C-alpha cells in the first residue's frame, strides 16, 4: 500500500512502569519494568495488523498506549499527522473518539447495571454525538445491526447477564462502532469465547472491515487466529517487535529464531506432517531485567559473537563447565562474582594472586573460544583497582539563544528524520534551517501541512520541556507564516541543568576516547556512568593506566575549551577520588552491543536479528561459530 494510506505510525514507543520495592529502597536507583521498549510499526487504511506474542510480552500495553489509556514514556504515535503521545487536554478526547478499543473480557468490560441501549449510547453522550435522543437511538440500532445483533429491538433492554458470551462481545464491538472510529484496537477479542462462536466473531470483524474500511490492531497470543484474520503480522518478544511482514510471508518463511520456534510449537492436524522443534533454552527473562544487546540472545540457538554477551552469561558458562565447583582452582581463588552488564568483576580471596587469576581466566577463554561465541566476545581481562574512580563534576551551563536554536536543530534532525520516507513528518516538513536564534521549518505549499507542522512542533517542545529538557523553556515562540509557508521557532538564552550537562559530557568523552587514537585506553575503559551531576570513569589494569586516562581526559577538556566554550562551562573539576577500601579484583569486559533494529530483508519483511544485518542473511565467520551450533 502507498504511504498515503498509512493511518497510524508508531516509532520507538516505550512504556516503563516503576517497580516499587518498599520503604528500605528509598534513595536507591529506581527499577523499571520495561513493558514496551522501542516498538515500531504502521497501520494502513483498511488492513488488519495482527500483534502476536506470548503472555507478558507487552501486546496489551501497546494497545492501551495507542488508545491513550496509558501515557507513553517515550516515542511517537502519529495519527493523521498528530503525535498522540504529545497531545493534551481536549485534544485527547477528540483523538479517543477516532480510536476505539474492544477489550478481551466482555464479562468485565460491560457494566452489569446498564442495558445494552445505555451501554452503546454512553460514548455518543460523552462525545456529544447526535442532536436528539431519537437520533442517538437510531445510531445505537445501526451499530447493533452492524455487529450482528439483529433484530436490534430484541436486545435493546437486556442486561449483560441476559446475553451469551458471543452476544456480549458483539455489544462491545457495537459500542466501539457507534462513534464511527477511524481505527479499532481489538485486545484478544475472542480468547474468552467458546471455540464454536469464535469464527462468527472473527467473520463479523472481517465483514465490518470490508464495509467501513476500518483498520484493526488485532492483539492475540494465538497464531492460528492471527493467520486467519490478519493481513500483516507483527511478532513481539519481551517488549519489542522482532519480526514484521505480510501474514503469509511470516507463516511460510519465518526468519527470526523466536518466530520459527513459535510456529514449530503449533500443533498440525496431519499425522504425516513432519514435526520439529527449535531448542530454545530457559525461560523468558524478567521485563525488569532485560538482557543487553539482543534480548532473545540468552535463549537463541543461533546467537553469535555480535549479539551482545554479558557478564551473567559468562557466570552461567563457568557453572556449566564445572569451573565453579568447590574443588576447582578458579572457584578457590574467587570470593565472589559481581556481574554488571558487559563487565564481570571477580573479588579475589586473600592470599590469592590477582595476576595469576587473570592468567587462569585468559587460559579458560582461549581454550573455549571456538566452542562458544560468548568467549569470542571477551574484549579485555585484567585487574581492577576498586578503591578509586575518576570523577568529573559538571555544573549547570548557560546556553545562548543561538546555541539553544542549534541544539534544537540537532535534536530535531536526529529524532524527526523527516527526509526519510518512512518517517511520519516526511512530506510535511520540507526543510529546516538556522538563522542565529531562530529555527525556520519550511513545509512546501500545502496549507494543511503548515497546520500539522505547527501543531507537531508545539507538542514536541512542550513534551521535551516538561519531561527531560527544561532548557527548552528558552523556546520563546512558535509561529506559522502562511505567506512564507514556514514555522519559526524563536529562542532566547536559557540554562541547561547539571544532570543534562553530565549526560552530554559522558557521551562526548566516550565518543572522543574512541576517536582520538587512544585505542588501548578506550578498550580498557569500563562503561562510563553518570550519577546525577557527576560523570564516573574506571579503567582496567595497573595504576599507570589510571594516570594516562586522567591526563587524556584533562587534555580532552582543555582542547575543547579552545574549540567549544559551552563544553568548558559544563566541566568544573576532574579528579581521581578514593571511594572505598581496596579489594583484589579481576574484571572481564565484553564487547558492547546495542539492541538490533528491524532490518528490512525485502518486500516489507523486517527482522530484528543481527543475522540479517544489511538486509540479507549474515553468516558469521567460521571462527565465530560454536561447535554443534545450528546456524541459519
């Protein structure tokens, strides 16, 4: 379908729920359940998009985010040119009329104290639809007949307990249809129904799609149901879409290992059919502790070096191989293990030589490198001085009007990629340019695009100003000019908070360390941390490494003071700080890996798997393959 048929665009949608741990956790870092963690998909006019996944993968939360029953933590949800994740006040009510939801359980979603007429008429009253009670009753009757409750007069005065399960769900569908929505989100609409009446409800939804052209987001855990009703299918795993394509393509040619496993688990009613299983290890990880890199990697039989192996994977491997047994030399030398993302810290027992432990771990890794891709991702094994940290204190930094406009320009360029055909603002924003303290956005010659661009930029600035970018209070005005077909954002001087300057400094240091010819230092430097207004850096190896890194950081800041006055104003002090009593510690650092994006492998088939990096099957080199690994 063409781009003009796209009704809803979802980009990098996230929803994190705070996990409360009780009174004793006050002052500690907040833990979040990442129910939805970077979801991308489109909904096209007249299509049914099936969202498939096992319980707890975040399907229902996606549906609630699309209907604004939940507010997103981050990301874009574009509906007819407006980002619903940013709209507020009366605009939310207008939007909700256009996107309706059919809930999973009709026993719970219908009020037992109201009749069918009152239930279906309620959204008409809420949205002030209809001029008179008679006109609204006529709309109710039409919605009921569309939903298969005919003749309608037999059901008008019934209560939910007087209806069968299928009739209740038809009432829920009629309630959603009454306001004539542009999109319907159906959350497991047939899972609570008997098998004998499921087909009737599914056929009803297909008929309504044909009659009104309403697109559906059809959420289900049943691949067979999704195959029957969906035009396209999106497979979710632990908060992310891992495969998206036409339904027939997903069924006949699944590419992601998780999708393959789901399909092979479906019973086939054919005694002559060949059955197979993909060996998926373990259980689904907790959404409060999602694996780094590819989140399916700990269970994937096809995982290789670049998938993002972590410290806890290394501990599991040591246990499987017997290196953690009480009589093993390594276990006798190690007092405790402390996994922290891509770094494993091992506290050495008193009397044991840390350098000997380093040699022992290096030998184990070298010996098993060809047998497991985990070991091929080991970057550095060395001692770690735990009594110190290089600390960079940051302070709030004034931002001139020109600099704020430039920062806003950079942010919009990176997050609002309007030049990409896939982005919701493509074809609306034509160009952006800076003129001192003004950012000027051109929209071509379409007056409607001018309104959409102005509304989007107002929503965008308000969202970032309230959430995490208070410096954008310096955006003084946003004004549209029909004469020039431009929207102008005018900035005044503002102030960047210390927390934000620390994040900027950390990102800048990480980038420059890797690019300034300090290869061995960058390789041995542990992941940089930010703690409120401070940046903390640690490095593996002897004391000389710490001195070299401290000098490199000071030189970096000095050089940037000459090039970038703003950077100099952010950093107030760099020092080595003693943090606790020294411990004998050995650390193993692994190659860092990001979450794989959705790679397009042709004809709209997208897969979030590094095996398909570059749009084709990326066979790992022979040295990266584990013995007996069933590579694709």
